[in-house]
């Protein structure tokens, strides 16, 4: 009897103790969850929106590229330039604050790291420079920097850029409407194909690669739905075809150069990587594909924006012509025909136009980062593991940092004010980040500006142009002209 009672008491005690332990466990888990969610931290103000999808749909609504969109306008007005949200399925800190943006980019690898959606890595490849972090990204970046050395930029690449510019512009027909954006894409694709794999524009294999690349690009900017018939599914198939093409080129190089120690392989990026790096075949393939993507998309949109902005600013076009006609006249006196690096460095007002195009158009509107440590900034907590979005466009279009930011004004970048300028002083370089910043600063930034400058040089000297139909760039969030920027051109009689 006593034994049975004792056993029952022990059982009741065990059940009670278990319940207490379970309750304590649940309480601790709840406290931890609340802490991780930031309820006990000093998070920026904001709204987390719906479960899982948060405010993603509103954030990605299309809007004019020369604005920051209603979503950002309303959130900045309500919460300030640093606010919390839930985007891309993750709790997020959104920053329109130039100080925080710079702090995020400069602390890459220490406090923050690149964190693009998984679908991007799935289509660009796990060795893509866009998604790599840490030592591997540093090594890949160094390869790109070494290939894009100043010596190569000053000699080979200037000639390649001018050759591909003329190949496109000389094909234009007077008074026959065409899509300027498609022509800009043709120019940048052919240039990158030459630069990366020594492919000549217009050749059948170049055109086949371009066709696959167009399908590939449509998938990069589409929802990641991997079902037969979707843009993403088609893009993955095109990715495989493109990689096979690159792999075949690698094998051809090795066969052609057997016995020569790969000594003639470094004229393009593919050969240079094969000769001067320890990368595996898979790594080289992803590197080449990611650089083809990066070098084509941003430059083609930037050139399209320049065509669009300049069409509405004849004063800037006149000043550009004066600058470029002077360069051509001096070259004629010296008996020179083609542009050189020294000519490029003399294009001072052209650089102002390029800067203003990048500021006003904002090809790269925001960046994907993630906090890898708890961070405190201006009294706000940014919890480890939270997504962080530095919105570059919001700073470039902020009237507290740029006078009359919604006006295309290349003269704002000149050191001295001129009569036609609205700005008495040039803007601060620290607030201007079209190519990102920190350890992940775009390796091709100088090449991109060189492309724009040489394209503008020949464009303004050869042609007058006008829009055929009203069109403007929209952010989807990627930049695009819905109608392709249709224009008509006329040959200039005064062309040099």
C-alpha cells in the first residue's frame, strides 16, 4: 500500500516536473524569438506587413526610374530614412541614409555580407561574383581587376570599344525608326563577347550566343518558377547552352596552344583566367558568365539613359559637340584617326554627362546585404541575420544632398558654376555611389564610363536624334524602357 502510494507520488512529481520544464522551455523559446525579432531591441520604426511576403509586392511595384517610387516616398515620409520592413521573405532594414549606406558597404565581410535572393545564385551560378562572399569573392575580383589593368584599358580596350561603337552606329538608317535600347544592348553584348572570348560582332557564333543570352536574361529578372515553359526554366536551359559554348572555347584554346605553355591565351578574359589563375573549370565558367551579365546589362541601360536624357537637353548636346569636335580637330593636325586613352581623359564635360546620367537614372537602385553581427547605428539596432537594403537611388534623388535632384543637370558636376547650371557648388562625392563601394566596388566601373564616353563621342558627332514615341525608363525593379526607346536619326552635315 505504502509502496504503491509512493510510486504514485513519484509519478505525479515526475509529470509536474516535466510540465514545469516544458513550460520553462517554451517561455525561453518565446523570449528568444521575441529578442531575435527585435521586440526588445531599438529597431527603426516601420511596418512588417503580411506574414512571409511582408511588403515585398509594394516594394517591387514598377515606377518611373527618375523617382524613388511611391513606396519609398511614403515610407521615408512616415518613418524616416532608416526603417524596418519585411522584404523577400526576410526581416529587413531599408536605408536611404547616405551615412549608413556607406557604413554598410565599407564594412563588407566584417559586419555585413552580400545576400542576394537564392534564385539569383541558382541562375548565375554558385561561383558568380555577384553572390560570392569572403575569400573566394576577393580572389575572383582580383582576377577581374588584374585583367582590367590600366595598361589594357589604355591600349586594347579603347580600340575594342571604338570598333564596336562604329559597328553599331554605322548600321543606323536615316529617318527609319529603331529601338535605341536594343542598339545599346547590341553594342555592349558585342563588346563583352570580344573582351571576354575574342568573338567578332555579327559572326554566326556570336549571334547564336546572343540569342541564348537574351533568353537567359529574361529568366534572371523573372519570378523563380522552375516549371516547363516559364522564363526561369527557359533561362536555366540557356545557361547550360552558354556554359557549354564557353567550355568548348576553353577546349579549343588548350588544343591550339598545346606545347606552347598557353602563352597566347591571355588576349581575352577567358584565356587570361586559364593562364593566370588556379580556378577550376566550373569556377571559370561561372566567372565568365557573371561578367558577361554584369558588363552587358548595366552599360546598355546607362547608354540608353544617356540617349534619352540628352534628347531632351539640347544645351548639353551642343556643349558635348564642341568638346568632341575640338578633340577631332587636334587629332587631324597630328595625323591621327582613332581615339586614344589621352583623348578619353580630355572628355571633361562628357564625364559630367556620364555622372549625371548615372545619378539621375540609377541603373543599380539598391543592393542586397545581410548583417552578420549585431550592429548599432545612430541609436538603432540592426540584428544579426537581418537583411539590409542600402537604397542608392534614394540618396541620389534626395534634395538635401543634390540641388534640384529631379532635374538633369550635367553642369552640377563642374568645379566652377556656369550660367546654365542650377547648382553653385558640385555635389559631394561621398553621396555618389553608382558603382557601389567598399570591397565590392564594381571592377568594371572605368570600362563602363569608357564605353559611355566613346559611344557619346561618335553619337553627337554623327547624328541628330529625336524620340519617335513617348517613352521613359521604369524600375521593375530592374531598369527598362517599355517601348525600347524608339528614335529616329539624321546625319549631321557638320560631322567631323
